[in-house]
């Protein structure tokens, strides 16, 4: 089983997100980057499939500027066998069709049995890159995977539906599957893994960027017209005011 | 037609987000001077067409094919692609449902036309629509436009438009044929099922104490349990808490968990991502405690505290127990 896993470097959940003066994008210099949350689960799922099968290859693939080698190294340290870095300036680029096209070009010749992506990126939140890649490469596709079973030339995927429903779907291989968070327990890299990662191959490809089919005009902080009563003070004062609010305003005590 | 609205089946009724899409399309049609049409398919196509014909839409198209009788991403993507090619709309509007997440990107790839997803608003700028999209899990907004020639695929976030605003009218229904064969369907689906609820019914709770990733670690969960007990409420959580195995999935509130509307929803260390908010924004009173004053949860909170939940929760429990 030859599996590609797409891992994206995105601002961590707690990272500051200062906006550039011209509003074209966030100020990347101030951002604390991490591996995209659902990609971490996708990587774990691929590593588990390789371990259960006792053979196969897991290739970490990422697109972005040089800084993303950090998540590539992290994926290698966790156990990916090798990596492909598609080098590209991504600040303010928001076109999944172009991005997916570049991934498809980089992966086509490799003939992967499976491509795993995260369900959606925590920065752009497009939720479509993996499915588009699959479609371009003529693979079957499924999204929102909460469990996988590989065998008999197929992958069975437990898909999450709305409001707590699920459905098992069986896909012919090759398949591109987008992975939802929570389906496994992602591992941490071991010290040995971290040392070993230094020796693993990272193939760098540098395609030219295609014309985007969608473009960002600006980013900004949402404004809400909701009036929120802010409760302030020391922790004890806050607690006192909260109890009062529960009792007198919300009337739940 | 200029705008094609793709309506999703929810057990023989138009999915709520389909009605919202009708409202969205009607607004776009008004702003940009465009015509509309709606597309229905599936086993309940007749019922959906009948319902759709009661809205102010140019016409309703009904696809009849055994390959769309039940949902498959291949079948639906191919059918929608073929209808788009036949009808040549400039915009194709979807609700941002899980089903749309699954197949609409395939339509985008087949047509090599962009899919602008998860929008909360649209406005016209010199006769061209500009869409407002959530980014960074709702922490920032962005204005986005499509380039080149349509058709452009567009999806709107839940509740971006009110279904009450969908204007009624009367539209004719037209049958549409598509050319699909069995070899195009590469997936096989089993019946949908629900996981054991585990005896947690959040929907009837009067008070909900909900924790998010801000609770920090599993060992801190009992602090919230104690608070829930002290205040007589049910314990709930955001998705990461369930993903980490700190609480069973029956406690999850949001688009893939339960939808709740208690008298008071206490959000502790929850950022307020849209997939969480859709499950709790109907609460009568939302009280949020978060250490980040810019967390999106404060945009919907009635009462807010900028502070550390680990400090406030135990003190609050103590005060309530007195
Ligand atoms: C298709 C799909 C379906 C999803 N379904 C759901 C769903 O059903 N339910 C759901 O909840 N999510 C769902 N999600 C995930 C959702 O997008 C968010 O990732 C999730 O809601 C974030 O949870 P959180 O707020 O707990 O974590 P985070 O976004 O990480 O926020 C943690 C918050 O805690 C605050 N904090 C940290 N430490 C402290 C402290 N000591 N004191 C006070 N505050 C603190 C931080 O400032 C931050 O705001 C779904 C996502 C997708 C793509
Ligand atoms: N630049 C990128 N580098 C690596 N993976 C990516 C990139 N963009 C998208 N992906 C993958 O595609 C998934 C969905 O992204 P998106 O369509 O942007 O929501 C992510 O979770 C990643 O697995």
C-alpha cells in the first residue's frame, strides 16, 4: 500500500493573527505555525495502515514556502518514509483548484493507492483540496472519514454525516480520502524518530504558479452588532458578578 | 437561467440550508438582475420539486436517473455537472452541508471552475459578486471573488441567510435527463446509522456547562463536572475534547454533535468556531469565559469574561455550593 499524506503548516489555534496594513494577508512573521489538526490524524491513520499491513510506504507531501519544512520534518519524525515539498509562495493564495492541480502534477507518476488529506485546513478552510486531487487523478473519493478499513483492493470508510449520524462507504482503489479529526490518537515523534528524520529524503519540486480561479480581496476582523455585557474585575469579583447574573438576569438559580 | 440552486433532500423535505440557499439566490438575483432555477434529484425528487415550486424561482429542474436515487458522490457530482453543462448558469448555489462538502469539489474539478465555500454574505461590487468567507476557524473574515468566466460554484454557511426570507411564488417543474452509467459509480454505501447516545440528552437541559480545548487537559475535566453539578446543569463539550477522548462523543455540541437551546449555555475555553456555534447559538443566554478577548465566541455571547477558566471554575463552584 503506497499512501501519500498531505500535511499543511497552518497557524496554531493559539497563534496571534495580526493583519498586514494593506489587509492582503496576516503578518506571517508573527504567526506560530503548527501541523494542521486533521492532517495530524490523517498521518496517523496512514502510519497505522502501513504498520498493520507490515509493508508499504507513507509519503508526506506539503506545498508552501521554506518554513513548511518544519511540518515535513515532523511528519518524517513520526514515521513517514520520505517527503515531497512543492515549493510555492502561499501568502494570500486561496485557490484550491490551482493548489490541487499542483499536488496532482507532483503525485501523478507515483501512482499512489491512497491519498489522505485532512478534512479542511485551519487557515483557509476550503475543505476540498483532497477531493479535487482525487478527481483530477481519476481516483474514487470520500470526505469526513471517522474510520478506515483497508483490504480486498478496497478501502471502507466510516463517513460522518450531520448531527451524529454515520455511514460506511466502500471505495475502489486508488482512492483519495479526507480525514476528520478524532478517528485515532496521533503519536508524538520519538527521539529516535527525530534523529532518523534527518536522513530521510525530501524531494523539492518548484512548479510555476497557475492563474488563480479565485482571489482574496482582503482579510479583516469580524464585527458583530451583538451587545455583550463584559464582566470584569479580580477573579473573586468576577465570580460574585457571575452568580448575581445567573440569579438576577438569567434567572437560573 | 443565471443562478442554479441545488437543493438537498432531507427525508422528503428540502434541507433547511436549501431554503437558505433559495433566499441567498433571490438576493443575488435582485442585486445583479439575474434569473434563478432550482435543481432537485433523488428518491424524493417529486416531493422536493413540489415543495420547491412554491418559491419565487424561475423554474425547477428534476433529474430522473436510477444513479441518483440514493446518494453517491460520483453519481451526484456527475449529475450536477451535466445539468450545469446543459443549462449553463453563471452561479451554482449550494448550502454548505456535509453532503455538499463530499461531492461539490468533484463538480469543481470536472468543470475546472472554482468552488467558493462557506460564505456568510454576498454583495455586489460593480455588478460582480464579492463573497465574505470565514477563515482561520472564524477568527477572521475575508472578501473573495471568482476570476474568469463562470459557472462558479458557491456555498453558504448555515444561517448566513434566513430561510424565512425565501420568497414564495410558483414555478414550473421540468424534467432533466442525465447520462450516467454504472461504471461511473466507484463507491458502495451502507445505510446511515447513529451511534449510542450513552444516556446523555443535552437537548432538554435547562443549563449546559460546556468545555473546550481551553480546559487544558483531561485531569481538569472533573472541575467542570463539579461546576455542572453545583449549578444543576449538564456537561457538554466542543469537538477537540471528544477527539482527545476526555469525554464521550454524546457530549459533543455542534454540527456533528447535538443541537441545544438551553436557558443558559456556559462556554468555558471554547473559541466559537462556526461548527460549534451552529449547535448552540439558539441558547437563550450565552455566557463565555475565554482568556482571549478576541475569541469569536464573544461575538455571540450575552455575557463575557476575559479570564482563565482554570482559575474561575473552582471559585465559581465554591460560590454556588455556599
Ligand atoms: C466538518 C466539521 C465538523 C465539526 N463539528 C464540530 C462539532 O460538532 N462541534 C465542535 O465543537 N466542533 C466541531 N468542529 C471543529 C471546529 O471547527 C473547531 O475546531 C472546534 O469547535 C474548536 O474547539 P474549541 O473551541 O474547544 O478549541 P479551540 O478552537 O482550540 O479554542 C480553545 C479556546 O480556549 C481558550 N483558552 C485556552 N486556555 C484557556 C484558559 N486557561 N482559560 C480560558 N480560555 C482558554 C483559547 O483562547 C481558545 O479560544 C468541526 C469541524 C469540521 C470541519
Ligand atoms: N498547501 C498545502 N500543503 C499541504 N497540504 C495541503 C495544502 N493545502 C491543502 N492541503 C491538504 O488538503 C486538506 C484540505 O485543505 P483545504 O481544502 O484548504 O481545506 C488539508 O487538511 C491538507 O491535508
